[in-house]
């Protein structure tokens, strides 16, 4: 916008003074700049991605797009342009800052994040977590089965082999001399008969009926003298 002014002296009708003064004014749209960094972004390590600042607006028109990218370790890298291409090798989360400046020098900023993941390893756990659950359950179940089997085996009692009846020879109890007999009164019992070769010599306790060896003088079950 231009403004001009003419000065006159005090005479009548007044003479114009020379030269004519003019001034030009330029208006600006202060505060009418909005930055938009886009995102959040996500890429794999070593893969290129395009940042997008196209949604930024300015009433007077944008002159520059300046990008400032901070790595997880604190290193800072820079890019320029409305849609610059960038790539990173370090895995982690980056901070992306965009500053836009219009043709009148007004500026605005906006920030977002950029996540860099390892190639081939980012989605494995998320996609196949159930395999790890099945594996863990299988290991736990196997341990429980082994422990239960060992306990059952420990609790089982080993039974002695059963002696066939044909190999057992019973002998009637002998009378005890020199005192009252504990055996029931009745007809005299024949003396023990020698066992067949290879068969044990046994007899029956007259008090409790326990089978004892013929060489025993006392029943190991009831204590009666034989």
C-alpha cells in the first residue's frame, strides 16, 4: 500500500512545495503460519521413508521447510524441503521437528515421532507369541509327568516272590518236656518227617498256627515255646 502527501505554503491559494512526498507500507499476516510434521512414522532399519510437511499452511505462502531429527542417543540430523527422504540404521524412536517459515519471515513448528525397527525381527513375537506359550506349557507338563511317575515308583512296594505250595512242608509241633504243654490235648502227633531234598523243614505253631522252621524253639509270632 502506497500513501502520498503534498505540502503547500501559507499564500493564497497556496503554492505546492516540491517535491511531493510519498510512502509505501507493506502489511504482513502475522501468526497465520501453521506447521504440520505429519506422522507418526515407522520404518525398518536401513529403509528410506519420506517425511511429509505438505499440510503446513501460511497465509503469505511458505518459503522454507526445515527438519531436525534427533536420534535415541542424542545425535541430530537435518533435512529440508516439503517431502524429504530419510533413512536410519540405528533401531529406536526418533524425534522429528519441522519448522516452516513464510515469505514474510513468520515461522511455526510441529513435532512427531519416527520409530525404526530391525529388519525381519519386529513382528515375529507379535505374530507367533502363541508358539512360545505352547512350548512353555509343554515343558511344564513334561516335568509334572516325570515327577509324578518317580513318586509312584517310589511308593510301590516290592512284593517277595510267592513260594509254590508244593515246595512247603509242614511238620506237626513237638511236645515240650519238663512243663505243661501249650499245645491242645489230643492224640499223640507223629514226629516230623524229613522233608524232601530241596524243600524247607517247617511245622505249625499249635497256639496260633504260624508256620515256623523245625529248628525254632519259640514261635516268632505269638512267643509260644515249641
